[in-house]
C-alpha cells in the first residue's frame, strides 16, 4: 500500500516535470530565448546565430529590389 502511494507520487512528479519543461519552452519561445530542447537533466542551450553586416546588407538590397519590381509592375 505504501509502495503504491510512492509509485503514484513518482508518476505525478514525472508528469509535472514534463509540464514544467513545456512551460519553460513556451516562455523561452515568446521571450526570444535560445532553449531548443530539453533532456532529463535540464534545458540544452545553444547560442543564437547572428548575421554579419555584409549579409544583412545583401538581404536588404535584395528585398529593396523585390519591392521596386512590385511597384514597377503596378504602374
């Protein structure tokens, strides 16, 4: 009887741990954090990647060309 109670409490504990990991993941996603997955021991954190200034400039130029093309087609 006592062992059944302990087994049930451990099952509840595992369920709560999974729920807590889900909540932490949601908070991280909404907060722009870098947690990507979790394991039994805690979150696995990866550094966020950053674009170089050159890459940002290239993306900006390409997008401006796309919008210019759209505006030109409307005329």
